């Protein structure tokens, strides 16, 4: 019987137990080879097969068109904040950014180190409780690209629509909601996602980029950060984050076994509806985000009296409901309910929340 806790961490986040058990079984001896995947040469036939299968499974899950490259790169999404302008923003060009929270703000700050960044819209006008509609955006004619974060992990805002940008490439940070439900990849010039939420362990970032956007890097772009170099070398210009790539591949296999992203959408909708429904019916807990842009993956909530926060977290830990403390920049609570967490985790959380409310309201 499993002794695992329910882990509501925003990242590094919970991984499917079946994936961890399989990795455990293959740790010392992968398929009779007598060594661990983390000890393999990334150039070996065995590892290349692992890497290629992981890419194909991800392509299958997201129906990635053939004119897109899928890259498995070192680092995380924050490194992409610099890598994107170095690859896609001409020295005299302008890129439009949509600011909806801390992570898109960080992307803007980093982008400004390399060129002209126009903040075309900001959720600040709505106190970060809603997202400006595209009719409110001040876009730049001929922009190099338009960047946004589909889900703000800290603030709990998530786009429930995809911006329509015509011929201007749309670049999206999907770190915390990739693979949570279907997405039309062809609407984007580039999708990127740090692995440690819905894909696998930290240290890896996945980039899905349309081929016509390759080969535009500035001369000062480091070789290691050049998307075309990565694409031309199968994401193996140097030694990749090989074990993280392998574990991500196991997650992709698990997702397929669950029924793919269509099944994840149903599962995730049930989880978020249950949790938000409980919060909305309560006078003790609250979430102020506009209903249509509430995150499916990261549910921030507050207690009626913040002096009870410490007791709430202590009680949660005792019940093995872990990592519910909100981000240090905003406080309160946050339950991250990524793909790997089942409905039973949300039910257990709600049972505790109801018990705590009854005791302290």
C-alpha cells in the first residue's frame, strides 16, 4: 500500500506514482543492460531510442504538426525569457508582451535587456483579478512576436482563449498548463514549458517551435542558446538533461495510457470545479479571480482570518496534505492540482478545509 502524501506543490510538482515506480524498477538495470539510464551515453543507440520515443509521444499527445521542431533543452522557462529575444527579436525590432502576473513580468524585464519590449496590455488595470480582452491590447504593427503566459502559477490567472495575432508569431509560456487539456499547436509560433509541473523533473524545458522561426538568432546569441543549433543537433549539441528527458518520456507514456489530453481535460475540469465550488460556497475561504480566467492548475485561496494561516498549514501537514502555502510574494494558500494529482487529492483537501472551517469559523 502506498504511503505517499498528497503533494500540492507548484513545482517541482507531483509525478505520477506509476512513473516513479517504473523508474525505481529501472534505476539499477535498464532493460537488462546492467546500468541506469543516468549512466548511459546520450549518443548510445539505447538512449537515442528513449529520446526519440519521448519526442514522438509528446507529438502524439499534442498533435504537433510536422513543420514544428520539438526541443528538449537544459534549464527552465526563466532561461527562455532571454533565449526568446536572442533568437526572435531583431536588434531594431519590437516585441509585444502581455503582462498578467509575476512570470510574464519577469519575461518583460529580461526581454528589455535585449531590445524594445512593448507592454501591449496589463492585468494591473484589473488588480490582477482578470485578463484584458484583446480589444484592449495596444499591439505594435509589424512586431517580431507577441508573448504571453497562458497560466500565471502564482496569481492563478489563466487565459480561457488563444489570442489571434494574424501573421505575427504568438509565443506562449505554457509551463504550468501544458498537457492539461487539448491545444491547437498550429495557432502558435512557439510554445515553451519548464518541465517540473506537468512534464517531469526540473532541469529540462520543452520548446515547440515552428521551423520558419529558426535561423533568426542574433550574432551575439550564445551557441548553446540558439534554437537552430539545438534543432540541427536533435537537442544534443552537448550532453542533455538525459535523466529528466527519460522521466518525461515515462510521463508521456503514462498520459497516453490515461487516454491522452482529452482524458486529462475531463479529469482536470472535475478537480477544479470541485475545489472552486467548495470555496465559492464557503464564507470562510475565498478566491477573488474572475471566474472565466481562474486557473485550472493553480488554485490560490485565502482564509477569512489570515492569523489562522499557520494553524491551517500545520493541520494540513499532519494530514499529509503538503505544500499548500501560497507563494511568498502573495501569501495565503495555493493548491496546485496538476495532471499527476487525482480527484481523491482534491476530495481529501476539501474534507480538511470543511473540518477546519467548522472548528474555526
